[in-house]
């Protein structure tokens, strides 16, 4: 579970709901509009569906889970594992890594090491891994794009709801004052829903997915460098020094001191 996402979402919504509760003395239903929900949230989702193939849009369910649920791999731990494998390969040969494959949970790393153990050409191994990285980057981009698009469309649909409410309000001028109030309320709620849906949900989710994608791509690049170093027969010390460049100075110092 990503604690930052959960805590941030709860408190950002809590602040808004708390302000509503205080202003209306507990009457939160004053801020509810079925028309506003349908126009803004549902409308933004369907507009996003228009903008991309259905198979891409349907990824929204899995993508949303990645916002909340993430299995994070520490770069330092990954470096130490690669250095350990390099030591085994240098001492006992690449085939000795065959017995260590069960320790690897990442399919990308397992695939690369398996190709090296099987004796495939180093350039072919790197080319294959690079192609997989490119495809992975494209898939991650789609997930981020879904929420970024909804974040763009939501305020526009909020404006649409506002215009509809204003039309209702102006058409009732000189008539029922309750209809004028309802029209004005609907207009303002449309703007509120558009702003909240975009800035509390969609755009933060898109940014979080972008950060997660960058972190995963950096980890995979670390794996590529480690795999190629193992394939080239680099010493564990030399490989460790090269891989430490992926870390900040303080973390790199801690890992460097690890025996």
C-alpha cells in the first residue's frame, strides 16, 4: 500500500468536506447534485474514452490499483544482489547462476540473466532488453495519459454544468425564485465538481503514475547495466562502483560500505 497516496487523498478530501460541513452546519447534501456528478465525472470519463482505443481505456482499473498498491524495490538492495551475482559468476562461471535463479522475483531481471546464462551474444541481450524497456515505457505512458486526460476534461465539463445551470437560472428570471436558486446552485456545483475531480483525483494520480514509471524505468536500467556487467565478467568491485552512480551520495556511501 502506498501510504502517501492514501494519506494525501484522505486529508485532501477531508479538508474540503470539513469546510463544507462547517459552512452548512452539517448539511452536506446541499453540495450534492446528481446532474453535476453525471456531467462532470461521468462525462470526463467518456470524453477520455473517445480520445483513445477501448483496450487502452480499460486499463484504468489496473492503473488505479498501481496508484495505491506498489511493491517498491530498493535500489540499494538491487545493487547488492547484482554484485553478489557478479561475484558468483566471476568465481564459478555463468552457469553457477542457474542455481540462484529462484531468488529472482523480477521477470525482467530473470529474463536478462537467463539469456546471459544461455550464452547469447551480449549485444543481442542488450538489444532485447532495450526493446522491452521501450515497450514498458509506452505502456506506462498510457496509464498516466488516462488520468491526465480526465484531469483536462473535468474542468471543461464543470464549465458545461455551470452554463446549463445559468441557462436554467436566467430562464426563470421573473418567475419562481426557487428555480433561480436551484439553477445557480447547479451552476456552482458543476464548477466545484470539475475542480475537485481534476485536482484531487485525476492530476495527482497522473503525476504519481509518472513518478512510479520513472522509478521503475530507472530500476530496469540498473538491471540492464548489472546484467551486461555480469555478462562481460566485470569484477564485483568494479560493477558495484558503476551501479552506485544510480544512487544519491548519501545512500551510495552506505551501500559502498556494505561488505
